[in-house]
């Protein structure tokens, strides 16, 4: 206990000297500036750190054949078409990325989910969504759309954007198409 009190007293003594306090403040400002620069300039570095934190990798691609083998179902669309479906989800949930427009177009979300015909389609849409989010600017991913990390996957997006009853309807749409939802 006495050692902790001594450390605190020595820190207070150190900062009571104006020159040392200014030096400490300058070093703190420099450290904060470096972190801000890393976040601003190194959005990809930030995504890797967040991906490691969440045990996932933003923008990681899995081949169509591998997904078809894993799910045991064929995919119904070309990769570009999954990207279009992901863009429709973005427009429905994020108002086209316009920060100042709020609200979710649930009917469009249901239409996108109803377009999925197999489990492989759902997995491919999830991958296309991750790629779409990864392609957005650092500003959009981290600042303008609060909570984007929670929305970085399709299940996270749907859970964040839809109410319980809307989620139940989304699940029933997928289930009626033979897809097992993971939200």
C-alpha cells in the first residue's frame, strides 16, 4: 500500500514542475495525433485490428464452389448479382449511405431475402455484404453510420435494423425458401 502511495506522490511531484507537465502534455498530444493518423490514413490497418478483435476478417472471400460444397446447395446467381443484392440491402438499410436520411425500407429487405433460393445464396449474400462494407470509405465505415461494426455482417445488419416482429418475418421468408438463418 505504501509503495502505491509513493508512486502516486512521485507522479504528482513530477507533474507539479511546469516544464515536466508541459512535456508530458506534448507527448500525450503527439500520441493521440499518431493514433488519429493511423485510424484516418490506415483504415485497412484499423479493419485488420477490428477483424482480429472480432475473430473475423473484413472482406475475406470464399469461393463459390467451396460455399456450394459446404452448404450442399448450388448458388443461383453470379457473384456480381450477389453484389447487387448487397447494394440493395445497403440502400434499404443505410438510405444509400446518406447519413442524413434515416429509416429502413423493410419491404426492400424482404424482397432481397426472398430472392435467395438456397443456403449457398444466403452465404454468398453475406460474403457480398462484407465486401461491400469493406469497400466503403473509412469515414462511412467508422463515423457516419454509428454502429457499423455491429452491421458489418448480414445477421448483424438485420438484427440492428429490424424489430423483433420484422426479424421473425425475415426468418420466415428465408425458412420458406429452405434457408437456415443465423440471426
